[in-house]
C-alpha cells in the first residue's frame, strides 16, 4: 500500500502483488482530507473505490 499525504489531503493506492493468485487479491484506492489534533491523525475518507467506506473517519 502507498499513502501520500500533503498539507491538506491524503490519497492511497493498494495493489495486489500476487497478480490475482491469492483469495484476498484486491486493488483499491481513495483519499480525502485529514486533521491532526494533539498529534492524532484522522483521515476523512471522501472518495474510495469501495464506495461503502466513503464518509468515514479513520
């Protein structure tokens, strides 16, 4: 998984390294804004290849 963070937002990309040979093989991506409060990072997922995760905080 690769995660990129800049001053205002983040993006991630997860790519299947087994080339589909594993039952858990999946590719996904997404991103959104984030906050840092008292050294606690919280990502606000605004868009995701699996849309059921959109709108959640992590």
